[in-house]
């Protein structure tokens, strides 16, 4: 980003880069959690759940691209090492050791709820100070809210099926 672009921001750019790098770590871990969950998932409505997990994994990868591009535009360096992801993550990573569909959905719903909070906080920080980051974060937040809703809908469908049995 040009010096004038950074100059007009009404906030500490280094602090923003740190927040974005933490979000970037979250996106990579979320991508892997979705991707590997789609591989190991078992149980009722597995196909529907797998389709959601794969779609969400692709979205998380797109989010990682958006966030890393913004970090570079701001003059920062995206987190360079996967080992660092665990050190700076906001939301962590839960390995899908229990491959039952409801357990995997619960883990990913929890991750989405954390992501919603993280992006809400960043949105509040950049509001009226950095319109470019605001728009990027708003797009990602919108996706994360949709992801939570999608996963909860699959969970509700499974629970309804199980009640009928």
C-alpha cells in the first residue's frame, strides 16, 4: 500500500496487521478442519454434511487469500509458518478424532462462532478508519454467519431424523 494509503488510516497499522495475521491463522486452521472433516465424517446425512464441509473449506481458503492480500497491501508479511498458526490463532483447531457427523458439525459450529466474534471485533476496530479492510472483513463475516447457519441447519435435520426413528 502506498504511503498516503497508510497515512489516511485512522489506526495503528501494525496492530491491524497483527489482528489480520491471527485471523489468517484461523482461516488456515479452519480450512484444514473442514477439509479433513469432510474426509473422515460418518453417520446420518453424511453426504449433505460433507457437501457443506467442502464448500466451507473452499470459502476459508478464499478468506485466507483475501486476508493475506490485505496484509501485504498494508505493508505487512502474512504469517509464514504453519507452526505459527497454533501460536497466534484466536479460534484454535479441534482434530476430528470422533468422526461422527454431529461431533464434527459441533466442532465446526464452535469454530464459526469464534470466527464471527473475531471478525466482528476487527470490523468494529476498522469502522470509519479503514474502508478497504472494512469491506473485506464484512464480506468474510457475512460468509461466516452463513456457515454457522448452514451447519446448524444440517444439525437440526439430523436431530429431526433421529427423533422420528
